[in-house]
């Protein structure tokens, strides 16, 4: 039996938490995306020719959406979990009649909502500032949803594993950000030497970026079906891992 | 026998191969005010953290109203409210909102929790602070909030881990009064403390724990009678010689110091008439009698050879 009210309450708390500090959780992503558009759109674009038949600013925008989505989704769960551990809030959850599944789901949904809000806002910025055409809106939303859920789950794994802000920052700076940049946000991998192209294929974020780029611009370095199934696979993998870890309680109990 | 609210059987726990609990057994009846008394690091917090699901046990069983805390965790946790020793911090929400969240975790909707939240904020003197964040509260208010949080789902069992640690005297007395009221209303209360006065004043029964072992259980009165150093000091009008009086008092445990006789007895008040009678028989004039009742502190000292605050 599920404690639905408990699940709803914790989800509500997680969503309320990031909305209450929107200056930290929503505005920065928007500002940096606008800056990318302004810098690339009004300066660099005149020197960089089109990529795959679209303007450079338009080409990078799907990647910006994805980057914003996945960093926000993962940092919501990871920072919230670590904060609860460090500020002695976690006992409130662990002594309540909530199962590991319910706690994990509430966190994941909270992070997913933040990922979606941030992703959609950057999408809107693209539509408003550069007339971004969206060839398949449901497809775009499905990618934003899947990536938000997958990386929110990944963040929950990170949050359970981490014991300090330093460790969390290390995962973010040495793993997530480089993979995002190397996943083809700013370039087509066809512009890379062959060995670098092969390396990109083992970067999961490459598939996410190309997947959403296809649903928006109908341009992609790899088939959209592979990107879709990769997103589903990542979602299932990280969700299972986050739930199993939470249910075992090994990283959050003594 | 009265129904048991909490049963702890042969509970063992080690941290990195260092034993924290070495086979703890405790029974607490429904409606009882029970104290777990011991110095820092004795195993008090580990015991209640296992009971509430924060720490894994290595061995043994814990039952709450006859249900296992692992198998039936939803049931057992819904019956317990815990006020932890460590004060939690939250930067995001008002204390009123936090109480609604807490009720929600226990499956109580905001609508249904409203009456209880208002009652608790009022009763614990937090009503005017309902829109404040935790960081804006004083230490004493945070402590009271901790208790409100433990009670918001109206649990039958209240567990308090060192509830008055680091609070001023006035608040300590306020909290004691409130805990007595809750007990009077029928709540089963398990309190951990290293304040002797607190245990003596509030608890019907205590268990003395040290180094992960329960050394003794019973009511504070019974324990001090059994193990303390209670006695009577009789001031007499003259110096006495042991040779003269020992034939009349040799079945009693006493010492002589000039014109003072000290009798070690379990119940000083009951022993007064007997001692007066004996001394009168041998014509020893009495000037004053002073009773010395031992405290749980003496009991602890007796059992462990060290002070509880060491």
C-alpha cells in the first residue's frame, strides 16, 4: 500500500523548495541561455557558417535546453538530499511511515519538475528571441521529460553517495559539465576527427542533445530512435538505482 | 500484566566493530513514563534510533504494540513521535508549513491537521511565530518546535532524546510541566537523559545504561532504596565508645565519629523509631537526627564507579 498523502507532501515540499529560491534555481539558467543566444547570435554567428543548414544560434539552442534541463534536474535532487543529510532534516523522513520507494519517487518528481520548468523556459526564450521552429513539440516535450527524470534520478544517487558539498561539486564539475559540453551542444560531431567522434558515441548526453535537436530542427548526428531508447534506458537505469539505494538505506542510515 | 507499548529484546549494535549496544532489554508499558538514564555515549540515542528506524540493528528485536519495527514499520512509526536531540534546520519554509509537511508524511492531510497544528502552536507558545523560519527562532523555541513536530500526528508514544539538553532553567521547567500534562493525558513517554533530576522528577521507571548494557531497572524510588547510600546521622550529647554501644547495635550497619553516629539504612524514615528506641534503652541522649536520602546519581555511582556526567 502506498502512503499517497506522504508521497504528495514530500513532492510538494521538493517542488516548493526550489520555487521558493527561484533566483538560484530558475533565473540563472535563463540568464545564461539568453547570454549564449546574444553572444553567439550577434557576434560569432556572423563568422560561423551554418551547421547542417541552420544558423549557428539555432543549432546550439536544443543543446542549451538539454544542458539546462539535465543540470537543473540533477542538482535539485542531489543538493536537496545532501542538504537534508547535513542539516539533520533526513530523520524527519526516515522516522515517518514512508517507504524508500515513496521517498525516492517524491525526490525524483521534484527534480523532474525543476528540469522541465527550466527546459521549457529556455525553449520559450528560443521561440521568442530567435523564432525557433519546433518541428515536433510532443517529441521535444517527451525528451525534456525523460532527460529530467533520468538526471533527477542520477542526482538522487549522487546526493545519497555524497557526504560533502565538495564531493557533489566534484561530480558536477568533473563529470556532468564536461560530458554536456562534449556531447555536441556547440558543434556537430561530424566536425570532429574520427577518434573524437567515436568517443562521443559513449557519451550518453550526446544522444540526449541529438534527440531533442531532431525533434526541434529535424537535424541530428545519429538516428532519433537510438537517442530515444538511450533516454529510456538511462531513465530506467538511474531510477532503479536511486530507488534500490533509498530502499536499502545503506548510504543514509547507520 | 499491563499491555506493553515497547519491547526491546537483546538489542545489539556495533559501529565499525566497536559495540554500542551489547544486548539491551527494555519493556515499557502503555501509559508509562520511562527514562533511559546514562552518560553521553552510553547507548541511549542508538537504542531510540533503532526503535524509530534511523539505525540498523545487528541483533535482537524491537516491538511497538506487539508489531515488529522492521516488518511493520509503517504501523510502528505511525505510533511514535520523536523529538530528536539534534535540532534540524530548514531555510525554506515557515514553521507552520513544516508542521503541515510533518503531518503529511504520516498520511494526514493539511485539512485534517489544521486543528492539531493550531493547538500545538498555541500550547507551545509558538503561535506568534507561525510565519517565521526556523533560523529566526531562539534555541528554546526551536526545542519547543521539535516537540510540536513530534506530536503533530498525535502519536501514542512520544520519544524525547535529551529534550532539555542545553536549555535554560525556565524552559526546562516549562517542558517538564508540559511532559507531565502529556503523560497525564495518557501518552507513553520514553525519555533519554543524563540529568538525574529530570529522571527522578518525571519518570515512573528508569533503566540505567552504561557502555551499551542496562545495569539496573526500576522506579527511581526503588533503585535509590536498593542501591543508594541512604542513611541517618544521629548527633548525640557525648562522645561514645564503640565497646559500650556495640552489643546493642551490632545488627545495624553504623559508624562512629566523635559524638556522631551514622547508620546506613535503605529507608531512613522507617528506621528512625527503631534507632531512637535502641539509643534510649542505653541512655544515650539525642540532640538531632538527620536523614540522608540518596539520589539516582549515587545509584549510578554505585553501579559504575563513576559519575553520570563524566
